[in-house]
């Protein structure tokens, strides 16, 4: 079987960031995981777009195509070609039959747990959104709020099997939700914020999971300017955050945090305000 590999296999990027700790603020270079959209093409027809790490792309394509029953097994495959410049994995089969085509209204399969999806139109629109400056948040307030947020999930303590999200406005949390999917938890708190007429432009979104492209896009769509997590962001999340002016704060734990984008919103001490 013919197999050509030209896809860039680098899974990390260096990102300039602001590290905040008890000793002050420090400019650093942080290494972040790469997340990118990759099209799966079956017999010259695009059948899906995945947000994923750019490694083992041939295996990803075959695994996806078999899992989704486009093919019954690897024995049907004639060739797998990885095309870096087009971010495409092209698969050809013995039958040569085209798959179910994807269009602009079809979802992108995200990197989230539970096979989350966002629309291709939303992914494209993200590059055009831009939030105003607005909100300023004390780093010490984030530290205190993160400790409270971590203790809020009774279901996680009981099962270890859910993610959580919450909206923090001014001096406290106004909504909290849990779900097996971190993206679902984010949707729940943003939806509740909309329903309760929360001033989302003044809200900080806390999430227990990795900050991916989808989480950044959801924040921008709801006009939420600051996203905070104990975990890391991905490269695509940061690219989107830079364009949409969302402030991304990762590794917020133990009195420390790393501000990856638009750090002008995060005040290192009371005097800065």
C-alpha cells in the first residue's frame, strides 16, 4: 500500500506569556499543545473536519473512518496521503466510492471529550469577532475564586467523572454547572447566564478542563472576555483568543497562573487598578 507523509508532526508551540505568582509578574515563554483543523478526505470527497493534534494523522483518519462506518476495516484502504499545506488526510479505498460529503453547515468534530461539535461557520466567524477592552480583574481575586470553584463540584468528588464550569461576576459566582463533557458544562453556564440576564461582558468564565478552540469561541460568542482554567490552553485556542481579544488564563492553581493573551486585563496587584 502506498503511504506518503508530509504532515508536520510538531505537537507543541512556544507562546509568550505572563506568569503571575506571589513574587510578582514575569514574562516567560510557555510551550502549548498544538490544535488544528484537519480535513478527512475519502476518495476525493471531504467527509469530516477534526480539531486535533497534528501527529499520527494517517492513524487518526483510518480510526475515524472505521469508527464512523465509512469503511469496514483497513483492508479496504489502498492509500493514505498526508498533505501538510492543505491540512488534509486523503484516503483512497478499493471500491473508490465517495463518502457522505461535508458542507459549511456540517459540524466540526472538536478535540473535546464526548465528541463535541461546533459548526464550520462558527469556526470561520471566530476570526472576525473582536471584543472591546472593558474588564479588569485582580490576579488575587482569580486565585481566591479558583479555590472556591474547585470545591464546588460535589459530583466530581463523588465520581471523578465530570467537568465543571462557572461564571464569576464582580465579587462572586453567579452560575455553576457540571457535565461529563467540559464543552457541555461551558454551554450550560453561558446559557444560564443568558437566561438570567447576567452581564456577560463583566463575567469571568471558569472551567475545569483544557481551554480548547471551542471554549474560546464560545466565550467570544457570548462576549465573555476572560477565561480561566487550572489546565492548559491549546495553540488554536490562543490564536483565536488573540484575534477575538479574549484573555486566556491557564495553570491557575497554587496561587499561580499564566496569562497567555491580552494580559492587560489581569492586574498583578491592587495598585495596578
